[in-house]
């Protein structure tokens, strides 16, 4: 069995890892740490929850502590992250791992005053964790100098592109010095990421910790077919029946998240919303209450939830199924972190059955159906041969729905037969295929440089 010692980590880092309670390295750590220590570039297909922060932070810290440049500290490592929450968490991990090393690090992100960030920068830093907008702002104002960066980490690259950061990333790449070690982590590997990776990684090693394995192995999943109007009651029932102490509920919209928090409150369930419209203070407060256990339920939209790393999340509720299948994998990855198990409930109404088809196609797994609840609604079950994607609701289907209203509890769900089940690689939803083929391209591209 691989140990942290056998990966070649220094005794200072081994002490830090031990005090974090890590006994064995995770697969992404086993695969990334040795090549990074050798100075190689790494392209990692891994999502948050796999231990990827330590996979890059430990070797970066080790190499940096081998030599300490004379004079005032300057930024030697730059980590770009798409969201404030994730950036803050990475910085917090650097605190833990650098406990026995003389390294100064800081996180900067938008939505808060820049003054304390500027003060910290003026004192001198070794490692800067940043979101792209605030980083460029402070570079433009002359407060940040990245001209001597030795390590550049682009984290959650796919989310960066989804959030429209590509131009910012290119601007940063243009300012960075040519000689440096690069790391790119992404949960998925579509062609756009492969292109980006090919544009700045040199002779990189590609590591693939596929999200499907994480999804299927440790997380119990259930699908419940239901009318949209009944979702709230089902949610309240499960939270109360299962005495949920730490759960995340995902909604598609910010407005939906706010409304649900109010409704849960009416049912005497303490919940807080976390989404992009909330101020940084409100988000930090909600997350702190959730971490402490004062707030048992966090209602989140996808972007805000990226990188939420709270231990002991036992329940994930897909209150609304995501229209992007990969998002489902990210969401349920909030539970079952670092070797624990958890349960993920998916509430599927009749407008979302196509989303369910896409999700099951991606994870190559037919999620077990729980039809034993009082709100079971058979009309939401995907039809044989149904295509992935949103179902169009037309007048006749609405009429059908109404007719079916009375048959609510008389129906049982039938799992789809194997012949109806789309296989991985079928056209229409083959994202995992996408990932694989473009991954190959990407390593080719990067090796060519
Ligand atoms: P990350 O994917 O970096 O967000 O890490 C997910 C969680 O796993 C964090 O809470 C880490 O503290 C934890 N973790 C990272 N590496 C290990 C390990 N080798 N053993 C146990 N937990 C770990």
C-alpha cells in the first residue's frame, strides 16, 4: 500500500498530514505528488472531494521550502480558483499543510474590501490564492506582482470556463513568466479544457480520477418521482423522519433557494441559503453556522456550492434535478467525502425525467427508485427510450397530468428495462466519451509543446 512517506514528502509535511488525520494518500495524491516533486506539469481530472488540494499543495510547499530566496518575500505560487468559497478553502488547507514550514500565504477574492488584502500583499507573500477578477484588479492597480511565479495552479478549470473566466485566465497567463511549473485540475475534460491545457502545460502527465467511480461507490442514491408541488412536503418529511443534522438541498435558482428557506422555516426547520446574490458576509455566516452544526440545512445553488467542504454531510437533496449531468456528480460529491458514506436523494418531477435520463447515462448507473413515499408520481418516470434533456410540457401532457392526479398512490414505479437503458457511448449524452477522447487530445497537445 502506498504511504505518504513513500511518495517522498518531507518530515515537516508528513507531520502536518498526520495531524490532519490522513493515514493513506488518495488516488489523486498517489498519482500527482511524485511527478510534481520531480518538477513535471500535471493535468488532473479530479473533482473536489478527491483530495486534490493536498495533491498539489503538498508538493508545491515541499519544493518551495527547499530554497528560500533572499530578500523580501515575493509570490512564488499562484493558485487560481473560480469561487470565493473554494479559494478560501484552498487557503485554509495551505494553513494546515504549512504548519511546520516558514511560508506566508493569503487568499484574495472580490465582494469584500480590498484594503486588508493589499496590506497583506505589501508585507510580502510566498503563496497567493485568488479568484480571477480580484487578482486582475489588484494587478492593474500595481498591488500584485506575479512576474516571479514558479508554480501556477488552475483549479476547477471547467467551472472557470463555465463562469466566463477564459479571458481573465488568458490575461494572467500572458503576465506569468515563461519558466514555471503548471498544474491544471478539472472535474471534466471537454475539448475546451483540453485546448486550454494544451496552450500552457509542458510535457504534462495526465491523471484521471473519474468522478463516476466516486459517485457510484460510496454514495447511496435514490430517485423519488414526484409532482413539483409536493417536493417541499417530501423534503420536510425526510428531514424530520431521518433527523438530518447536516444536509445540503440543491435548487436551480437563487430565488428558489430563498423561497425554500422560508418554507422550511415555516415547518420549523432551520436552514440558510447560499448563492451568488448573497453578500460575502452572509455566505460566510451561513457556512460557519452549517459547519458548527447550528444550521442543519444549507439550501444552495450550484455555483455557490462549488468546493463547499464540510465534513460529515450525510444528506444531499437534488430538490431540482440539474440540467447538466456533471452537476449531479458534483452535487452528490458533497457527501461521502474522504472515505465516509452518505445518501443522495433526487426528486424528479415530470419536467425533469429527461434530466434523469442524461444523469444515468453519464454515471452509467440506474439510480434505485424509492416509490414507497406518499407523493409517488408515476407520470414523472422516464418513458422507454426517452432522450436525455428537458421534457417539453405541452397542453396535452398537462391534461394527462391532471387525469393522473387521482391515480397517485395506485401506481408503482418500474425500473427501466436494460434494453431501454442508454449505454455509455450512445450518441446524445456521451459526455464521458467526450472527456476521454479530448483527454487524449490534451495529453497529445501538451506533449507536443
Ligand atoms: P479536496 O478534494 O482537496 O477538497 O479534499 C476533500 C477532503 O478530503 C478535505 O476535507 C481534505 O481534508 C480531505 N483529505 C484530503 N486528503 C486526504 C487523505 N489522504 N485522507 C483523508 N482525508 C483527506
